[in-house]
C-alpha cells in the first residue's frame, strides 16, 4: 500500500505535468495566431 505522503507526491507530479501540458498548448495557440 502507498503511504499518504507518496500519494501527495504523486498528485503534485500529476498536476505539474498537467500544468506543463496546458502551458505548451497555450503557447502553441499563441504562436498560431
């Protein structure tokens, strides 16, 4: 079983990845305009 701390780290990594992807998409849209 994963500990609570490990769960938190996994959530932080996921949200960091989501932010990176969202930023990349935003940048691509700006470049296309």
